[in-house]
C-alpha cells in the first residue's frame, strides 16, 4: 500500500522549521568575528537520481571553499575532502551519510558529518534533507540542510548536468552535539543560515563510475556578523556504484 503523499513531505517540513531555529538565539551587541558555525556537508555531488534498492553508492571528492565576510571580520576558507555512502531503500528513496574534513586557512583542522535521506520525485527531480554535527577545533555546531536538485539523466551520453538549490543552518556550541557534559571550547561560533546555488556535471568513466565536478555560490547570514557574507566552493570527485550484493 502506498504511503500518503503528505508523509513523504514530512521530513522536509520538519527541516524547514528546524533550519531557522538553528541560527536563532545567538545574538551579540558587537560582531563575533569567529567564522560561522560549520554547516553540514554542502556538496550535491551528482545528478537527481537516487540509489536503486539494494545497491550502494560510494563517493570521494576534494575541493576548496571560501567564506568572504564583511569588515571588521577576516575572510576564511580552506581545502576539504568528502567521503559519501548511500544505500538504496527503494527505487525512489536512499539513505546514508557524508563526512567532510577541512584544512582551514588558519592552520586548524575540522570535521563535519551528516545523515541524509533523498527522495526522487521524478526522473529529473530529487529532494533531500540532512542532520549533522561538526567539530572545528575551536568551536562545535549542530546543523541541518534541505535541497532540491534537477538535471539530465541520459545514460547513452558521456556528460550529464545538474543544478541544485540548498538552504542550510547551523547553531554554534561549546561542546560536541551541544552536550555540556562532553566539555569543549571557551566560546561558541556564531550560528548562521546559508542559502546556496550549485551547478555541476558528471562524466561517465565506466559502467559503474562517474567523474563529478561542481561549483557553488551562496550567502552567509548571521545575527552576530555586521552584514551578509559570501560563500563559494569548488569540488571534484568520483562516484562508484558498488551494485547489489549477491
């Protein structure tokens, strides 16, 4: 029996409420010039398909990002790598996680991870949402995102193309998962909302692998920064379709 349509929309509706709440409640009379609390992994990393039931998708990517923030705060950025795992639950729904490691411009290392679910509305349109947490060394965060992806799906063509719109939110913490008993840093990074547009392309390498490259441009909105900032990223990687276990 098919589930009612509203049930498939429920996770997205919950995240639309959660994302603004993550960035709220963190205000300051003077600018907090720490980089904003880390967002979840933001790479779309592939077109609008989901993993077929019983199959597994693996991905590895490298890239760079920049956070351009208004004066008197300093810009930030760095290089990062992404590891992805997805498992098909049905022919329209898959579930998995992304993990990102950041080598930041100030010499520190951080990591962020999220659990994500994706729903294929039709062959050229996919929705997704995720919940995650991050540890950037001098500050932690909890975060969430929601995205819509459209694109081409032409298996007889070497190249396919996609674009996505994503909105993410983060809430700064002094301890991992905002759990005080875990201990942590002296001050929480400022929470933020980050809308992001992405364009990308995929090139078939073999029957079960594709080369992915994408770029993104978005805004950084934080109550603790004097004005909106700009977020940019560029990444390259490979997706592997592991196939169904016999």
